[in-house]
């Protein structure tokens, strides 16, 4: 049936209409709140307000690995080239199946150079990058609809900005890789959209370049291998040649990334196939049966879809046993299969009717980007994660906007002023309040590790890793910050209770055993610590922390030779585990293997070059090794940083004494005594120096002062001999008798 002609006057879009003031010659134009530029600003402000409270948050989860404790990132500008040419985690640990995602680490290195380790700035740039994601999505959707449904594009981007499922990606600094991948990925789509219309070669080349930047941010953008041909061969295909060039450019960016990735990972032997996936992180690796595995995968897909519509409960982690195994007889699996079957049916049926149907694109974008993380093509390192749904949520938000257009605006959203419609406001205002409120509230949960894990354990009490994470947050960060001894004991008791609970959920949980061993060692239950560490190593022989902890216990027990093999194994697994070098140095020092001791202390200083305590340890090792020049080299660095360090002054004086540089030795010992008149070591060394240089009066003066502070000290024989040299036999005999009495009492003890 032919449609009736529409006799209504065509209403121009807000961006096309000229303000009345301008028509009257008034040069001051009022702000057009409904222009594309203004809508971008509105989205940016909303996004910033939603996540502003993350600026007060600290480091959580993997933030420390990629930033604070990452050796290459901590180099700042100097580490950038190294980050671009090494596997993703090389600055923190060595793993056999690493990734290549340098761009976010480069950004972290720049922030570290400019602002130091300040999480506020890191969170700020996460927010800024997220704002870029929201704006790029809006601009893309606006172009997708040929700028004829700017209102729909804005609604889709607004829902994306508000959606609480994004809190993990924005509030977790580590997820900058996901944010940057999305930002550069959609920037490339925008550039390609411009190229398909205008044909400027610069747009094509810049689009290929930004797509490559998305790849080296995170591999999620690999889904664009399907999305880009679909977009430009079906939807925006007005110029076939340009569409082919775009597809070829996409293929080139993908090929270059895969080539560079292969070269880098191969160079460091970090692309070993078949690396084991930990059951604790993805239980699907040991599913009871293939049917159960597939049913559980569908159930997980159903959870993603649920969170897209009702984003609660949100969790920072989904480990065993947060998601139980299900079979196809379970209603949850069946509902999920039905839901995705329905989505597939809708996409196919609508596509057959209209190959440019926007609903089809939204569904395909959602299912295509989520499929990568569904565990169907390959098992992921995690069974489920909210960050995995970040890209896919763009398709859902687009579908939600289309639903508003179809059932609220009735497909009349040509004019952006439709956003002022009371019907639209009745949808958007409650959604903004609910989703916005949930987002802001969830951000507070990411304040610190204790708050996050405590909150999430209440929602997912059977997730053994969340329980272990909470125990670790208490036993490490909180314990170190707590000065009260009794409260520390209470923290250890609470940690042990949680760790036992974690092991009840999964008795073979090695990481929980490792943390338990740490707490037992601190409580001086050394044998128990040895037993639990060995049990953890039976399960995971190459666990770097377990090997280091067992070596540390052996050091405490004085079993230095036994500690070394475990410490060396820890270094083999993780060459960037700085504390192992410290433990190795201590063990070798006690075994009088001074060359190995100093070598390991120096390796520790590569990670912490301003650690004066370790420099003093090196000095002591060199002193015992009689390498006096090296001792002086490090002691002078210590004294430059801490001029009143008594031990350093005394040791430097001892070096001068041993090398017969007596004036310099006297200077150092005298400085130490001036700083602390009760510092016995300086009195002892200075008194012996005066005695050996035959300055008996001065020796008597110094040793008498030592005697007045500590009457039962071990230098009484020197005092007796000094009096004897001066012919004062009565005093010589007196102190000789005292010396014999002290020696006799010492033997009786």
C-alpha cells in the first residue's frame, strides 16, 4: 500500500537551524545544547561525574603488577622502548604464555615519570580514557545512522556511560588496556566512516594506524575482523572500492600486529602453546563432562546477558566455586540457550528482510565480541569477568537505544530535539538515577583491596579466591599499616580463619596454602610453615612465592644451605621477584660466600636503588671479604643519604683502621660518639685504635668512658694493658681482675 504524502513542513535539525539572535544581527550566538559537539561535552561531563569518586581509590588486584611493582614501568620514560619490545608481564614476572599489550604499560610509564606512584593520577587518566570511549561510541553511532538519528546515538552512548558493568574496567587501573583498545578501536571505525564518505587517503591511513594502536592495547579488537567487513560491505557500502580498501587496511593492521607479537614473544620464549590453565581460575578446564562444560558455558553467557539488563551482583572475581557446574537439565542453562537462540533467530530473520537492519548489527556486535570470551573457541584464563563484556556492552546499549526509538519515539528520532520528549525523559531520568547510582556506589567498593574483597565475599561467599584475596589483604597491606601489636595478632587470626575457609572450598588451593605459610612464619610456627609451604609446592612446584617463603623460613631457622635451592627456583620462575635476591644475599652472607652475597644484594638494588639498608648489607659482606674499597664506596652512599647513620660511620671508621688510615678512622668514630655518646662500638674501636697506635692516655680516656657506660664490656683487657704501658700497675691489676671476672661470668652463662 502506498504511503500517504507527509504534508507537514520538514523540520531542520538543531545543528542546521540558525538562532534567531543571529538573524537579527546579534553576533553573540547562544549555546546550542543539541549540537553534536555539545552532546559530546554533556556525555563527557556525565562520565566524569560518574567516576569522579574513583580518584580517591588506591591500587587493587593487578594494579601493582602492571604499575607499582613493574620494573620496566617504574623506569618511566627510560623504560618505554623496553616495554614496546618485550612481553606484557616481563617487567613483573616471566610466564611461558605471555601476551603483547605494550601500549597501556607505556602510558603507565609516562604517568610514573610525571607523577610518581600516585593512584589518583592513574585513576584520572582511566576516567579520561573512558570519556574518550563514550564520545567515540556516540560519534560512531551518529555516523552509523547517517546523522539522521542523533538522538538514538546519544541515548546509546549515554546508557554505555551509565552502565554499572563498566565499573571494573574504569575503577581498576590495570584495565586501561581494555579502555584504550575500545577507544582506538572505535576511533578507527569513525575514521573509516569518514573515509567511506569523503575518500581522503589520510583518513584511511590514520584509521589503519589507530586500529593497530587498539591491537597493541589489547587483543579484544580482533573481533573487528568480522565487524569491519560487515559494516562496510553491507551497511555503509556506497563505495565498493573504498570498502575494499578499508577491509584491506584492517587486514594489514591485523597482520602486522600478529607478526610483531609473534616476533616479540618468540624472542623471549613466551609463546609456548598449551600452557596450563589453573582450575581455580577457570574450572571448565576440569569439567565433569563435555556436556557439562558446554552447558556451563551457556550458563555463563546467560549471566553476561543478565548483567547487561540487571547489573547486580557485580563481582571483581569469578573463580571456583562462584559458578557451579550445570547440565542441560538445569533451567539456567536452558534459559540461556533459549535466549541466545532467540537473539540469533531475530538477527537472521531481520537480516533476510533488510540487510542493513541496525538491530542485526547490534546483535552481531554483542555476540561477536562476547564470543571471544565465551570459552567456546578456547578456554580463557578466567571463567568469567565483567571486563570481558566491555566491548559487547556497546551492542547492548545500541539495542537499548533502538528499543527507545522503536517503542517510545516511534522511529521519529530524526530531530535531536526528540531528547526533550517527555516520553524519552521518563525513560532516561530513572535509568540515569538507577544505573548512575549503582555505578557511583560500586566505585566506592573499589577503594582498596580489603573493601572490595569484603564486599564481594558477602555476595559470593563460595568463591575461594575472593576469600583468599580478603585474607591476603588483611595479612599483608593492613597488617603492615597497623602499629598495634594486639590488633596485628587479631588480623593474623582473621586471616587464618579465612584461609581455612578458602581451603574448605577447594582443598588443593596452593595460593591459600602459601599465604597461610606466610602467616605461620610470622607467628613463629616455623615447622608448620615449612609443612604447608612444602604442600603448596607439591601442587605447584614452580610457584615463586611458595619457593621464596620456604627459603625464608629456612633462613630464620638458620638452615641457610637448605634455603638456597628454593630461592634459586623462585628466581628461575620470576626473575623480577626482588625480595628473593635479598634472601639469597642473606643466606650466602651467613655461609661466608661473599661474592654470591654481594651479587644478589646488587640485583636487589636494581629494583630498589635507594635502599640504604641493603647497601649496608653489601658493605658488611665486602668488609668480611676484605674488599675495603668496595665497602667505602657503598658506605659513602649511605652516609650521603643519612649522615648520622651510626653503623655506617663506625664501619667506615673500621675500614680506615684496617687500612691504617688512622686520622680518617678517628674522625668517623668521633662523629659517631658525638651523635650518640652511648654508642659502644665507636668507643671500642676508637679505644683499640689509640692503644694500637700507642696513644695510651687517649685509649684510657675513651675506654674509661666506655666502662662508665657498660662496666662489663669486653674491652677491659685493653684498659688494663693501657694502664700497664703507662706504669700504673695498681689500676692495671684492678681492670685485669675485672676482665677476668667478666670472662668467668660469661663462660658460666
